[in-house]
C-alpha cells in the first residue's frame, strides 16, 4: 500500500531512476526523480503495463512526497491514470484517503511497468537520452503510419 502522500519506487528499479536523472553529476535526461517517474508511468500506461512494486527502495530515490508531483503539475497525470484504470470518477475524491491511496498505487504500478520497459530498452546503452529520443521517435512514426493507413477490413461484411 502506498505510504500516505508519497510515491515509491521498486528497489530493483531504483538505480535506473537515479541513472535517468541529472543529479549528483549524472547526465540523465530528466532533472528530477519525479520527472523520470512520471515519464515511466506514462510509458507504462501507453503499453498497458502495470506491475506491483514488490520490495520498496529505502534509499535514493526514497519515497517522494506527493507535493513534489503537485508542484510540477503531475497531479493531473496521477488522477488521469486513476480514472483510466478504475473507470470510476469517485477515485478523484479529495475527501477519502482510500481514494488517494488507490490513485497513488495505480500510478506507482504504471511507473514500475514503464521502468521495466525502459530497463529492456536501455540494455547496453551508454546514453539514455539518445535511447529515449529513439523510443519517442519510433512511437511517433508508428502513430503516423497507423493514421495514414486506410483499413479496408471494416468493409468485409458488405
């Protein structure tokens, strides 16, 4: 269960999150842990990959206060993923701690799924920024191709 108001990272993904940031002299593509985690959550959601955390990282990145995400405008992503996963608007209830914990858990699981995808993508990579750009470029190309194609299969029944 999510710590009250804190976003956690799985212990087996902690080094990856650290490597993805530009803190402590590292040259990762993201400025903060929150930035990296939100990107991973969006990637996990895109690929419908939600993975429970298992063992939690106690060191860097230790659980991050929700206020960090709110200050960067990421609370909207957390809420949208909650609605998408549950198909229930009640998950947005600000008065129920249970709803907030559920939203955070869903977000953490999508982030964990996205981090798993990134781990596979980054195997053997030296420059994570370059790999992320390639990944985004590939996603964009795939979307453009699917928009340009005309699907005749919907006319089979005629």
